[in-house]
C-alpha cells in the first residue's frame, strides 16, 4: 500500500476558497515546510518565473518530510531543467492556441471542450497548457454565452467537456448558471468535468456542488487527474463517495512521468488505489511535448513495457488506455502495445 503522510491535514470543512488563497507560491517556503535543504535546488527555483509555482497545503500534507524526490513534490517544484530548450518540443504541443472560437475547442466531432477558467489550484510542471494564452480566453458569462450559442448551433454535439485551467475554480453559483444553460440545449446528453482541484483540495466538492449535479438532466462524468497513489487521501475518498452518491461517474486520467510513476509497481498501486476510492483508470497519457517539461519524458518503448507489466498484475478493468494526443487528430492515438 502507498505510504501516505497525514500531518496537519486541512479539515474538509474548511472553505475551499480559503485553502486556495493560502496555496504556496514560494519554492523556498515549500522546501522549508518539508525540511529539505534548498541549496541543491537553488538554481531551479528561478523557474517559477517561467511558470509560477502554486500548490495547496492540503497537497503538501501528503508529501514525505525530508524527501526531495517525493513523487508529489516532483510534480510541483520548479527545476533548472525547465530552462532547457529541446528540439521537438513547443509552446503549443496540441495546436490549440490558434482558435477561432475563444474559450471553446471543437477538436472532436461529437464533443466540445469549454475553457471555464484559466487558473488552476495547482501548477503541475509538466502541464501541456503552461504556455496557453489564458488572457485571450477569459472565463465569464459573456464568453460562456458565446460558447453556448456555438454549442446550440451544432446539433452533431452531444457532450460538453468543462476544462481549463480548472473548471472547478469557478464558484458553485457560476457553475450552476453555466451547467443549467448547457442542460437546456436539447441535443446535449452528457456533461464531462476535467478537474485536478478535488485532488489537491478535496473540500472543493461541496454539498451544493453534489446536489447541483444530482439534479441535472445530463449524465455527468468527473475525470480527475491523479498520477500517484499517494495523492489519494481519506478526504479525497470521502469527496468521491459524495459524488458517487450524486450519480456522477468517476474516471481518472494520469500522465506517465519520469521519476514519479514510471515503474510497474507505481502504476499497480495507482490503479488499485483509484478503484479503492471509487474511480476507474481511464487514460494514461505519454507526455505532451511542451517546452520546459522534457525531463519528465518516458519514451514509448519503456511506456509499453510498463503497461505490459501492469496488465500482468491487475484486472483488465484497472488498466487505463495508453495514449497520446496529437494536434489536429480527430481522436486520441492509442500506443500499440505489441512488444518485440
């Protein structure tokens, strides 16, 4: 079982907005809290100027004291490698930034991705949208209404995906307005919400939010983003239970990351822990080649070997789809698991 650190954990009852406001933006403060000597990491701390550090204390509470290689810490700590420029990496690896409809991505025929908010509760260093021009895609009712008009005018659509940034950065009152407007479009059948916020601040799953989804006409899916079993705390499990009781389908997508979850053992623990908490593994993505994140790359052959090892150790329904996303493609691209 994963070793979970549970010290001074922020209570679920604490307002999620307060926890968000108290997120740690200074790498030195983060290392101090974890009792890690900052000297070996000093050169990399300036990478926060490339992409700001942001990590809620409830997520820090799951990191191991004194361990600079903790798999949760490594996802959020700025490193010197982020200054390296690598051929084949770009600021827009999925070709999303030249978009005719601000705040709305219609990449796949039957579904659209609506960028609800530009901010996130946690800034993951490997984020494929770390260079995304959120200033040109501001969240708010005016932009949302333009997106709703587009959705209403395209009857081939049957699913709306709320994304970002992180869509759950919107307050419940804002989400109610948006979600009810989506549900009023007759040809929309499903609402999908992609969010990491409940993982890093489980208190975001409020009773009001659960009631809202429970009363919705649409079938609702929440896709969490969890990369390592140690991210799954008791508070997160309780939040997921509340969503299940509200009739929400729970899936998870992860990214295969060097030094974080690039072993068979880590993937087995992740799949088992997800299912214990009521979530099904959905996708395991290979790294999107965004500039500044090359040090996280696990190559395709190694990814296939890890997946083969996972398949040998867990039930089939606990095996996520190994895939990559390629800009301009009409679907994600599965990686062939044939091993020579």
